[in-house]
C-alpha cells in the first residue's frame, strides 16, 4: 500500500508506510543556522536510516492523519543531532578508580575490552552518537575489533559511531609504562602504551602499519615528560618536542597521502605551531582555560568538543560542553561544536577541500547510504535531508540551565542510524 501525505508541508513524500517513520520535534536545533525551529516533522527511511525530509507541521499534527507508519512524538522535547566527543579512550576508566599504569599493566585485554563495550553503551545513552578514540593505551588494535562490533549491520553491542586511532605513536623513552627496575626498558612485560618509532623510516612504517590495520586517524604524542621530575620538577615537567621536524613531516605527509587525518598531543606554542604548519590537529592542554577564552575573544569557530573521556567517567562526556558555557561561550555555538563541529572534525579527508564541498552539496541526492559508503562515512551532526538520523532529545532549557539540559539524566531519547536506543529516558537495549 502506498501512502501520499495530503498536507502541503509533507507534499511529495510518497513512501510505503512500513518504509518510513516520522519524528515530531517540538523544537529542533539547526547547527548551521543556530536556530531553534518549532514543530518540525523529520521523515526517516527505515532501511537506510537516512533523513528524507524535514518540514514544519501544525501543533495539532493534522498533517499526519493519513500516515500509517510509526510516529515518534517528541513534541514535548527539544530534538538535536547526536553529540560527538572527539577525544575519548574507551579502553580506560577513571584514574580515580585505578591508576593509568595499573590499568595498562594489570588489567587483561579481555577485561579492558569488556569495559570498553560498557563504556560504549554508557556513551550512547548519554546522547553521544559518535566518538573518536585517540588511542587504546596499551590495548593494541583492540579498538578495530570493537569498531566492528559496534557497526551496522550486525552490530553486536550498542554504542556510538566509532572512529579509531589504534596505537598512538611516540619516540623511544617518552611514554609509559616504565619499569622501576629496568629504567631504560620500553614498557613492562612487553606492554607499551604507544607504538614506538624513531627516525623517518620507522615513523613512516608506523603510520602505514596503523592505516593498514584499519585506523581512521593517526595519533602522535608530540610532548614529553621525563623522570627528572623526581628531583628537578621544572625540567622534568617541561613540554618539549619529541619528534624532530623531519619525523613529524614524514608521519603527517604519509597519513595525508593515504587520505587519513592526524591528531597530535601538543601543549605549547613551540610544539603546536609546527603541527599547524604541517597540517596536524593540535590538542592544547596547558593553560586550557586561558587558551579557550582567548579563542572566544578571537571569535574562532573551528572548534569541536573532546574531553579526554576515560580519564573521567564515560557517560559524563557533556561536562566539557557545560564548562565551555561556564567559561563564556554562547550555548548555541557550543551545541554546534558538539554536533556538526564534531562531524567536521572526525570525518574523513574525502569530505574536505573542493571535492568535499561538491560532495556535501549533493548530500540531498541520498547517495551517502551507509549500506554503500559505510557507518563512518555517512554525514551526521545535522538534521537535514541526506544526513543520517542520529538524533537525541531533552526536556531541558539550554538558555536557562545548559548543564541540566545536556546531562545524561536529561537525555530522554537517543536514535542512531534511524534506530531508537533510548526512549522516555529508558534504554531499549
């Protein structure tokens, strides 16, 4: 049976009832315009999970009288694209529970993998429908296997879209765990927190090896702290470049040649500027508050949200969003950074440049079907035709109590890829 909507706002949506569902949003956040739109009907293809249409509807919903498909009524909630955390570590849990070194050296890969699946579910239930994991920290390539288990079709466990960096890369002597007996030894019992590489050839091999294993991103540690901090705190805690310019250039150039982006852990001007000049993406840690406030004063908008989640509890990812608002950021911009900005950060290089702009302009043609391009290649972070239906909803008021509105407890609805994972505040998986 074929149904044709009769109201003008839904004109042209000729679909089999079983083939589509409609989400009714009392308010809908648009990260492109920063507007909160009233009374929007979002039509979603059940097979692909793609958004087919977004259109206004009357408050009484009379336009839907002839629609026999599933209608999800969220008229009492504000709907927005799923959040994106661009810096998590699913294979870590809070250091307040267990130190980093004990996790890496005393917890088995099996235990850490089971924990990672729990972290993935908590993250999704908190409204984060996509994440970038910047290193397994001693768990090898386990994130690649986890990505397979999280990805549709045939996902084994619930979780967000999962972008992996496998093993971060660092040079000899710059990363743990460290033996207290054999001080010059890399790692403990064969376990190292990173992929160790020295010299341009080893660096190139490490990048190629990780991309060959399936990495979505390459992560570079570009700062060092030494054991001299035990007796010379200022010297030992100083941030300095670990790789030389040629090594850095070799890694970034190789990754880009393979169409893969690079993220780098850098902490001050001397390490950040070379990365930016070579096309890396720096993560500024030291003086984070003053750096963020300076970015606000300069009206910088190329920002995404990544909290290093794992150091603190998974599922509490929205703490960084609240901190940004607390430090003076406009809440609408923070929502943009946490949604569309997240996708613009983690997406593949095929979405960048002129070719990427052309591809984005054609999204409405519905060619970015996940069954064709894959789970991590679909556009997300906005609620528009041709984007994947990653949606969340909250009853909170962003303007008056932002922290409450984005908290995991107030995320009442979660959809990823057109499938509902949380409704009325309760997990369905």
